[in-house]
């Protein structure tokens, strides 16, 4: 897919102050898009938003909560976007146990607020709502979940994302029906990625944050669920999927794009958490980890895999970086940023350029 189609396109991006959102803002800026960000202040300190000077990449920015319907409507109308990427969310499983109501409110009603603003926009646009691989009813099965599998979720975070998927489907059928695409011009898709890692993530209770913090402080990495298997992928992998889907929508508007899409790693490359940590400490050059699985912890799934055949067949999308390269690049980003004082934006851009060159984007 040729990403040159984003040149001079107006893109409305929610959650641009977060981990994935900040990387997407940098990539879109390099593609020549006019990016309009809508988000609350960065959720962590430090943050990639600040370190990579994301504000400089934006054509416009609104600080606000996606549940603030009037403010969101005004910002979206002013941006008059060709593309909407909705990434703003409460993204943490363990945090959802502490704040279940807020998690459902942000992830479900916040998504409703975004889609209602799109409905009132009254202009053609491509809309991609980002949910998660955890939206599926997890049966601890060994094969990957497909887009047609039931929604579910044991913990509040997973359930809220499953509920958001149902909401997206309802809006698609009720207001953006494929049979009326010529009339409303809105293509609405949802995207489900795996467990994303990469430079610039400092979110609490995320494994990379735990690893980098512990290794930088020269203490063992705490690992809560070393045997849990996850579909790990570098942040640029799902972002390339979102961009590929949006480019298809822009290049050839079609009702076929308005559905759910998985963007995960190649089947069979999923890793237990313990193996990921061991590989990361090796890439870092030193470090050990300690098993905390005996400590009482909130429930988290023991195995999770995604089927990505649909994206491969219909979009021609596939992951590019191996587990080894994903881990090495992530370790290099943090080591250069923390230990060598390298510029965070330059590190992000270097990874984007390397990924784009290998993918012929």
C-alpha cells in the first residue's frame, strides 16, 4: 500500500498524547498529513508526547475528554477530517480493577461520543476505532481469535472493549450502513491489535515499563505472570495496519472496509512473558528478573492469540519485524534515550524510516 495518499489529508486523532497515539502522530506528520489531536494531557511522566515534541507535529490540538460531547463535536467539526483515528481510552487491565466505572465510561461512552460527533459531521470520512485483542470472549484456546468470534472479557478493561465493539457495530448498522455508503460517505472500521511494545511507553503495570525501570535502577525485573502467552508486536506493526486500512478507504471507498480487523503478529511467534523478559535483558546487556506469580494478583488471561488471515488476504498486510528485532529495537530505543541522552523524536523517526524501507511503504 502506498502511504503517499496521506499527503495533505486532514486527520483527526484522539489519544495523541498516549503511547500509540504519539507514534501515529509522528508517522502521519512524516507522511505529510495535517494532524489534529484531541486528548487529555499525557497520562504518564515522562511521556513520549513531551519527549518527542508531538505538539510540533500537529496542525491543531484540543485538550479535552472524549466524554465532553460539545467540546469534541466542536473540535471534530473544525478539523473537517478526511480520516478519524480513535485511540483515546483507559488502556490498562489492572487499572480497570481499581476504576471499573471510569473504564466502561471512557471506553464505551467515550467511543459513542466520538461516533456521534462523526454522525453530526455530515461529510465523507474514514473512521477507524482502535479496541484490543482482549475484546474477545477468552476461552484460553490455542488457536487465534478471528474477527467473527464472540465479544466478551473477564476483567473490566476487556469487557469494556468488547462492549465498545458492539457499540461500533450498532452505529455502523444504524447510521453508516454499507448499503447507503453513497449517501453518508462514512466508512467505519474497528481494529484489534496484540500486546504492543516499543520505545516511549511509561504506562504503569506494562511489562516494558517494568523492565526498563528495573534495569535502569539495576534491580531485578518484577514479573507477575511469566507463563502467560501474548501476541507481542512492535508498535509500528499495528500502526502500519491502521494506516493500510485507512489508505484503502481513501483510495477506493468500499463497504468492504467497514468491518473489524485483527492486526497481530505471525501465528506461532507469540511468547510467554518470561521469555520476552529474558530476551529483553539480553538485548539490554544485563539484568535478571524475579517471578511474582505466587503473589495474589487480579485475573489475567493465560493465553491469547490473534488470527490475521483477513488482513493478509483483503488488505495485503503482514507483520514485518521478527520477535528478535522487535525486542532489540525496543531495548535500543530506551537505552539510547535514557542512558545516552538521544532525542526521542529522532529515535521514533529512525524506527519509522527503517520499518517503511523494509515494507516498501
